């Protein structure tokens, strides 16, 4: 039994060590999206809003305060997407824009679901968990560069 545990421990240790990156190996190989400095800032502000929005949707869903979930999710819906200048969205690869759009539609859907006071918080939480796969997927694929 002790031997089995030690084997499991060794396996976990190996996996942990293999996934660690030293600074000298760290190279950003994600696809670059070239934006102006202002456009990059606009997108990063949007990102910080996403982070704040998902934290608040999570916290208010756990508290089952659907009115607050609605108030948080609404501004992150499709209107925000439509406010992005065309000149800027033209610079985004189709895959990137599709993920961004899906995320905004996700917040719009959460706003819609939470309109009803009878809405189940579990439905919102599941939706948010699925949407966060877009955060993870997009961050793993793209980086922003200024030119
Ligand atoms: C369509 C792609 C995409 C999606 C979807 C996306 N992000 Fe991002 N996000 C980016 C990119 C690209 C950057 C810049 C990364 C870089 O250049 O290193 C970024 C940066 C950020 C930053 C850093 C902001 C700063 O001030 O530097 C935060 C925080 C962030 N994202 C949060 C989120 C959260 C939370 C979600 C999901 C709810 C999300 N993002 C979804 C593409 C995306």
C-alpha cells in the first residue's frame, strides 16, 4: 500500500515538474493580433469588465440574488459588442471575433434568464462555467501587440 502511494506521489510530482516553465523557456507563441495602442487599451478595459462581471455574476448567483445578476450581466451583453469600432473589429481574426461575440451573447443570455425572479441560480452558474471556457481558450490562443 505504501509503495502504491509513493508511486502516485511520484507521478504527481513528475506531472507538476513537467508543467513548470522556467523564465528562460518562457516564449509567447500565441497568435498575435496587431492593434493601435488605443485599441489595445479599449480591449483590455473590456477584459477587466469581463473579469469583474463574471466575479459578480458568480457571487450574486451563489447568493441567489437574481436582480443583481441581471444588473451585472446586462451591460456586458451585445450592446457593448456593437460599440466596438468596425476599424478595430476588422483587425480581429474571425476565430477571435467569434469567441468574443459568443461571450457577449452569453452575458446577454444570463441577463435574460435572470430577469425572472424564479430563475434558477444553478442554470446561470452552469452558463457562466461554459462561458469561462471561452476566456481560457482565447487566452491560450491569442496575444495583443501594438503597431
Ligand atoms: C476573444 C478572445 C478573448 C476572450 C473570449 C476573453 N479574453 Fe481576456 N484577453 C484576451 C487577450 C488577447 C488579452 C491580452 C493578452 C495578452 O496580450 O497577453 C486578454 C487580457 C485579459 C485580461 C488582462 C487585462 C489587463 O488589464 O491587462 C483580463 C483580466 C482578461 N483578459 C479577462 C478575461 C475574462 C474574465 C474573460 C472571460 C469572461 C476573457 N478575458 C475572455 C482575449 C480574450
